[in-house]
C-alpha cells in the first residue's frame, strides 16, 4: 500500500526533520493491514510491489510505521488462492481562513510586529463513501483516533474504491481481490480483512517572507493554537519589509499580506562630479533605500579647508539625483555632501567629495615660428593649464609699428596648438601673440614674436669698381636684405657708347662674398655696370649705375720699358729740333752742362718732395685706418701700394737720367720728369675728389664718427694742398732752369705730341684691324652687321607695333566692359564719396525684390539659394543686379527689399572697413540701400562654419557681427543670415516670413 506522489496525509505534529523523500515533508503516519483466518494450515505471505516482505511470513498483521505517502507502493496479502491488493492514497483538503493576514504599513524601525492568521479544518466528523454506495453488513467503517476499514468474509465483489473525508484529509483505499475465498475443511478461508490508518491530530503551517521560509531566531517566534497561528517580529528593521505568507499544511491554501517598515532613508551613495563650469558644479549620486516613504535630497557645500558649516540647497525637482550648485567663486576648491530625508527624518551624510571650480586658463608659452612664406606664417606654442575647462586659442597679429589693436583668428580644430596665419602682405614685419580662453574667461597674452614675411630682395648698394685691367673689371657691392630666402645676383653691363651690346651674368656666391670679376671686356672702353638680386619670390630693383673704363693697350705699352725708351727718344728729337728751329741756329746750343746741374738739383728737390709726400700720406693713412679699421681698408692698402710703385718708378727713372749725361738725353729726361710731375698732381687731385665722393656717401651711415672724420679729412686736404704748393714751387724752379724754352717751343711740342699721338692711334688701329682679321673674322662680322643693317631697330619697331596693338585691344575691352555693366562713360572711375553724393534720399520704390551680388560667376548660385526660400511671396517681381564698381550703384534698381549676397572671407569681412585697405564697395552698397529707404537682408554665403547651424539662422562665431554696428542692427532685427551652400528649414522660413512682412 502506498500514497500518491502528489497527495498528502495528516501526520502528528510538525515534522521538519526531512525524513520523507520530498513533497509534503511533515506528513507521516502508521499503516496496519490485518488478514484473519480460522485455520492456519495455509501460510500467509506479505508483498510490497514485486518483493516479498521478510520476517512477516505466516503473520496475520503487517504494521508499517512512519510511512510517508509520497510514494506509489502497492501491498499484497496472499493466502492460498486468495490475493488481496491494497493501496492507500491521501489528499489534503483546502482549508478556510477565518482570520486572514492583514497588510501593515504604519510600523517603524525598532517596533514589534505580530501577524495572526486563523483557519478552519473541514470534516471534523468522518464522511465515508463506499463501493457502489451500498452499505453491507460485512463492511465496518469507523473514524476516531484512527480510520478503520474492516471487511468480513472478503470476496471478489469487494474489489473497489473506499473513500473517507476526516479532519481535512481525503483518504482513498483501493482494494483488488483475486481468487476464490471458499472454506475448505483442511485449508480454511480468510474470515476478515482490516486496514487501519493512524494519523497525528495536528495541522501545522509555514511562514514565508517573499517566498522564502522563515526560520525561528531571536527576533522571529511562532505560536500555534488550534488553528490560530501567530508570527512575532521584534526590533523591526528596514529589511523586514516585504510580503509575508501563512501557508497551511495542505500546501495550497495560504494567506498573504504586505508589511511596510517606515524609516529614515539610507545615505546617498556614489556621489560624484558630473560637470564643472564657470561658477557652478553639477553633481550626481545614487539614492539609497527611501525608508518606505518618498525621499528628497539636499546638497551641502562649503569652501575646502574652511571652518564654516555646510550650506544646504534643496534639490529640485524633489527626488532627483542630479543637482547643480551655482554662484561659486571661480578657481576655488569646495567640499560637497548630499543628505536624504523623508517624513521620518534625515539620513546620514553621504561620502564627501571635493571639486574645484574652473578659472581662466594660463597664458600659452613658447610661441615660435614653424614656417614662413611670402603671405603666410605657421606658428606653434605650448598650452598652459586649461583652468578646468576645455580651452581654445586665438592668434592675434598686426603689422609691426602699426595700429595698437591685434586682429584675432580662432584656431581650428579647438584645442590645437599650431596654426597657419595666411593672407599676409609680403615683405612686411608682423607681431604675433596667442591667447587662450574657456567659458570662464580669457588668459593673458603669450610672449610676443616678430616675423617678417619674405619678399623679393632689396637691390644691392654701394656698387663700385675696385680695379680694372685691359679686359676685366673687379666689382664690389653691399648685399641688401635677401627677402627671407637665399639670393643670387645678376650683373648687367654694356659699353657706354653702345647700350645695345648689353650683357648680363648670373652670379652665385657665398653670402659673405660680394666681389666679382667681369672678364672679356674691350680695352680702352668705358662700360656701365648695374646689378640686381633674385630669390624665389622675385627680382629686386636695379642698383645704381656706375661707369668704369678699361685700360688702354697703348698706355700699357708706353708704360713698358720699351715704350718708355721709344717715347724718350722721340721726345728728345722733338725738343732738340724744335729748339733749333725757334732759335735759328743750325747746331745745338751747348746748354747740357748747365741744364744738367740745374736738372740734378731739381731732381733732388723732386725726390725730396716725393719722399715728404709719401711720408705725410703714410701718416695720414695710418691715422685714418685707426679711426675706420673696417671701412675702406682695401682702398687705403691699394693707395699705399700705388704710391710706393710711383716712388720706385721715379727713383728708377732718376737713376736712368743720372746715367745719361748727354744733352739730348737730359732734355728728354727733363721733359719726362716734368710730365710725370704733372700726372702725379692730376692723379692726386683725381684721387682726392674720388675719396671725397666715397666719404660723402659713407658719412650718412657713419654719423657716430662724423666729427673725427671731418677733422681727419681736413688734415688730409691740408697735406695735399701743401703738396700742391711745394710741387708748384718745384715746377717753377725747373721752369726757371729751362727759361730758354719759350712758349712757342711748348706750343710746337704740344702740336708735335698731338701728331705723334694721332699717328700712334692710327698705328694701333691698324694693328688691331690686322689682328682682328687674322685672329677672328667672325667677331668683326658680328660687330659690323648690327651697325650696318640696324637689326635692333627693326626688332624694336616690331615690339612697339605689338605693344600698340595690345593697348588698343585693352582699350576696346575696357569700353565694352563699361557698356555691358551699365556704367556710362562720364561715371566711370568714381569713388564711394562721388557715388553717394549722387544717390537721392527717400526715392519712390517698386514693390519688388532685388538680389545684389558682387561676382557675376556667383550670381546663379545666389539666385537659386534665395529662390528656395520664397514659398508664400506670390507674384512679387524679383530682380538681379551685379555690383563690380562704385558707379554701377547709380543704375541699381530701386526696390522695396534688397538681399545683399556676400561671399566668405577668412577674416569674415562682410561690410568692408576702408582702414583695412580692402575697399568699401559693399559698404557703399549698404549705404545706398539705406538712402533709398528700403529694407534689406545680408546673406553671407560659403561660410564653412555655417554647415550645421540647427535652429540658428547665422554662425555665432562670425566676430564682425558683434563688432560692426551695421551688422549688429541687422542681426537684432533678424535680417542677417549665414550659410554654406543651402538654407536650412529654419532659415528658409525666417527669410520667407521677413520678406512677406516687409512687402505687405
């Protein structure tokens, strides 16, 4: 016999020892099966399922204790041919709660709570249901301390189900009888079959909280009293709140209630800073348990390290776990806590945190140049502390020495520490600074640097010829500013008498070398020299032109020893025969000895004078070199060498004259010395004049030494005046020694010398022609052809013709342009002032719209952009006009409404300022519309910062909108728009509404 798996059976008391196999763990009882027989010749055996139960063979009773009814066992009693199968199943019946649990909501922490539930057990009296519902005298049913089923003389007809409801339990006894229970003389038969079920008379309950069984402890206690059950909880806590259930013994019926424990809320947790901004700190936290009541929060704050108490502000809206504390001092550190409160009281403080309010960023440092070009400068710098907020930078620049205010450009992307400033003027020195800013304010300026944008180099200065030879000239110059890039030089030169033979040389020299030798020059020819400098930006202006003459081949030949001998012989012959012709004698006069003594004396005086001049010159040059060590050192050195060379030549010539004692040689030597003295005088005077010019040019750059220089120059001039005086005196002495020579002889000698010079020139030319014929016929041809056929003149005439045709075509195009643009000839080239004087005030305006552009190429784009916004204007006429010059404004249509379309510029110049050098065409257009009395909108297009404006109608980063009063006025009236290439829905609506309002 067994009970069903999902059935229950009333047991004695509450059993929590887990003896059963699961299911209804506290229902146990006793089963007693009895089979009685008058005769016992046949054995009685007991079986459980398919297994024989030992130790019960031939016993009339099977007693099973502590049986649980969660199994499905079947029990068999076999006696002879009779087999009785019996199984018992128990099922708990639902109970009725006479006093169910009631929810509790008003208890507080620390109170005592008692929950009571009372139920009624059904079927206090036994109720039997037997097979076929018929009562049989053989069957005895009883219920009291146990439930008994007794059948006498059991037969197959007794097979069936017997049911009894008693004390909340439904017990089902299933019988099956097989075989004949006939009485035999020897074996006998079963006289009685009995099934007795003993249960414990108790019905326990289980108490559960949120579905979990409650175990007894110091705070939880249980009371059972005949169906009345109580749960007592002492010293209530917040975690005692929840759903409580009283679960009856049947495992089905239960009563449930909710217990709410009221308490102060728990302190907020995870307090942290969400955001800091100028003068405020945003906080967030996680709320703790609310204590069973709605909770609110308040934030406390005070200066970090101070002794003052916390100041509290209530969090709005109530219950929010996010709050912003405002009106804080910038750059100060604060301490923050949060407290929760409800109707019971306040929680403990949350964990304290500290936060520092942001301040202005520190100034950028180490501003320096990265790269420079002719119109841009790339900069970089190091960012300072950001003050606690994201910082961005602005680069300021202005022309050095110009207006005091810097122009600023925003650095993109935000936070970048490098930027390229473009749109600069070449060859201009600029000052640069960087400032940082955040939401609190702007930092101090960074270090200021000056950078000069490169340009074409300055022209070379101080060009001069330091030495010449027959076919070369050595040039020297001072290099100007290279414009910011390495420079090279170009030397141009041509004969003074023939500028068409212009040649030029590209000179690549190290920066410290400014000397160059021009070779391949023609002897005895005067040349003009100029210079230019070049870098990758361009070519400089041309330097000053200087002239220099190469040395003559004849002069060099005369200076040679052979030339000097030949000239001396010729001069001697001329002097000799010239004197004879004048005096009328057929033989030379014996004046050699007398003249020789006088000449020797004169030569001694000349030599002494020359020595004195040389010493004085050396003294003057030494003093001058001490004052100007780095100035003219090379010239002074060459002058000293030149004087030394002259002195040596004079000494050599004097020695030659002394060796020749003949009258004719003396006459020739005397004449030669006379000429040399005159040349020396002329050279000195020429040299003085040259040095005066050189000194005058350099005095402007050497003002510091002007007094010393003037004093030195005065001494220098005085020395040469003394030299000139002494030379004149010595010359007169020589003239006295040669008083026999009359002025007529001098004139004749002069004529003879001229003839000799002429003949020598002819000989030279003949020699040069012969040399040219032998050595280079081609060179003569090239030199003759330009003079013969005037090739340069033909080329020049052809170029003049081309230039004339180009000028004519340009004039025709200008006339056509003026006609096309509508500007009459008398109004061309007018400035803004002239145009505004002709613009009338308050003229009659047509009810139309005029779209004004400043570039014909952009006019279709402006037309499409504006037309996309006109949805409800109706049949209002729209006109288009392009302004390229001031005089065009005289023909602009007179409409009630204008839309002036301007293009993006990196400096956001929308209405130009004449002081910036950008012109005033758009400003003049603005003032013309104002004079008409018309309304207008400025549409700023192609602005990269206006790509995603959202609900805004213009880019608020365009600084000139606030800087220029005209734009500020339009902005305040909603008449300034900015876009890139299309209008947003907000802009279209605003533009359409503004036009409709002004035209209605």
